[in-house]
C-alpha cells in the first residue's frame, strides 16, 4: 500500500492537493496579517486622554501602555501571538479643563477609566476578528476565484485569529500588572518613579485629597483678614512664583485654584517643570493654557530645548532665554540654566557642583546682569533657576527669584565687588518645590507639601517704578495630608531660613 501512496504523490495528484492546502493556509495567514495591520486598532476616551488601542502579531504576547509624560510600561500579562498596546495619543483640552475645574471629576474619571479601557478592548477584539476575516476572504477571492475556497479561508481566518485571542485570554496573568517593565524614558530613569506599586497606591491617596486641598485653599483665602495688616491698593499686581514642578500630575489643580482665589495677574516659573525633558513629557505643559493668565518661564536643569519649545507653544506663555519682557507693568529679565542634567537626582545636591560647574552657572548670571544693565536699570524682577547664578545679578535689580534647591528661603544678597551694580544688594527669594519634588515624592510615607508664593507689587508710579509690598508663602499638604498653611510677610522684609521640601 505504501508503494501505491508513493506512486500517487509522484503522479502529482497528492502533491497538487498538498499545494492547494498550503496555498489556502498561506492566503489565510496573509489575509489575517493584512487585516491586523489595517484594522486592529480603535480609539477610545480614557479620562482626559484620547487613547488608541492596537494589536499586532508577535511571538511573546505581553501588553504595553504608553502614557505621556510618564513614559512606557510593559507588562508580561499573557502569552501567545497577540501583543496589546494602549497609547495615550493626545490630551483633550476640554476634558482636561473639566477635570481640573470640577472637584468631583478626578474621582469619576478614575472610576470609569477601567471601564473605558475594557470597552475599548472589546471593540478592538471584534474589529480585529471582522477585519481579519474579511481581508482573508477578499484575498482568497483574488487568488482562487472559487467561492468554496473563499469560505474556507474565511473560516480558517476565524480559527487563527480567534485562537490567538483565546490563547491570550487563557494565559492572562492579572498579577503582572503590578510588576511593569520600564521602557523608553523610564528605563533610563527608574529612580524617578521608584517602586511603581507604592507610587500607584500613594497617588490614589493623593488624588483623593485634591478636592479637600482646593477647598482649603478657598478657606485660606477667606481668612486673609487675620494675617498681618496689608490692604492691597487698586492696581496692585499679584505674581505667583512657582518652581520645580517635576511632573507632579496633581500640582496644576492647586496652582489653578491659587490663581483663581488670589486673583493672580502673572505666574512666574523658575524651571524644572519636567524631569527628563523628553517628548513623552511634552503634554504636561498643556495645562499652562488653562491658567488663563500670562505665564513667564525659564528653563531648569531638568528641562530640555524641547521642553522650552512646548511651553512656548502655549498661548499665554513667555519663555525667557537671556531676555526681557514687561507684563502688567512689571519688567522681568530671565535666563535658563546652562546645564541639562536629567540623569541627576531630582533633589538638588550641592555636592555635585564642581568648580567648573559653579563658574558655568555664575557666568549665566553675569550674562543676564549685562542684559539688565542694557535696559537702563528698569528691570524689576530677575529670574534664574539655580541661586548660584544670582550672585552676579545682585545689585542690578531689586528682586531675584530662583528655585532648584526645593527649599524656601528669603535673604538679602549683597552685590559682588566691582560688578558694576547700581545698588548695594538685592532681595533673593528661592522657592520650594511646587510639585513636592515630583513623582518620586509619592514614594515617601511623609506628606510632601507643594510650595508657592504670592508676591504683591505696587502699581507703577509716575516714573514707572514698582515695589514689592508683601508676599504670602503657601504650603499645601501632600500625600495623605489635606492641610494648607500661609505665612504673610510685609515690607520691610527680614531674611527667612530655608524650609526644605523633603523628597523621600
């Protein structure tokens, strides 16, 4: 009998049958591949984001979530030939504004986020199945031109695609979601986020406190009458000084509340709005537009040229790079930090300052001092990121604002000898971290306050001169602490010792 079978094969009958079967398989697999490439994706809203869910054939399975500005996370969720990707494509400005303005929106968004993703995954599976079957049948019609083989390819496509998805479902491991692998940005900086599980747990507590924080800011504003006597005159310009946001996703809510409650005219940011200056972090700057007041920014050592460009695209933002601008009658001069050191720890560390680095930072201060002098001494406020750069500017303008150290302090900075300064000194105000030192702060069990200050300037007089009359230092409780405190200082000002913002 075996001789008869061999003869049949060599006669060509068995070989032709085998080739026909092989052809059906090849056409089916090609159709499935084309269908997945063309149709295995869908779009769905997830909170303020418009997310794209997609599927692609692989040998290892797994899932990936790309969430700007945090980066990409990969999860060993399943085996099999189906890789799932969830990409947050864009931040919807309308939904973001609603999320910030509505005190209950964050809670609702977190409750519906899982349902949004699951709904999108169901649509993705159905779309992948239907498009793969249709693509296989269409390709079979072009190749074979026989309805029986078209139907066979369609049925085989259903088995292949459905089987692949079935393998993924059968091997799904829910506990893998607690053990992500960092890719892209986060792979280069695991210290930025530390223990992802701890951060996730703490951020849930953090988000739960946002409504109370905003409420307390409102209550705080209503009790200003109990603070040292200061009655802002008509025309008083209110400037909010923030710094070192470090990607804290909850800080914008508090900043906007302060802007609205304290009737802020101008927001000044002395840098480090990002951690790594990457493209993934770009969308973090979109919330600047929601403040709806002028926003003056200088680059910190964690901010890249890309970061500055993203900030500059916001309709209310002004980026200063050894430049001068006048807003609400106040003239600001600012310069970005000369370093780009995203690989350093988020917390500033003076031990990392070499003599060469110190001179580099001071040289930017000297450069800004020359720019101020070129304005004829009409600059009211100078902006630098690192206080080291403030030395050469002392005496060239009355007030210098800085950040970088994550500790609030106020001091009188004497002019350097032979610097050509027109005054003996300047008031130096170093801001704490408005972002509570960023995401890494969420690792700590200790509450991390968000620091910011409201500066009150007199209206310009007949000579165009203004004066700082008072300032309020605001500290908003961090993880697990719904507390807001305010300290008011009225001119003349005394030096204030640094109040560090811990970073864990």
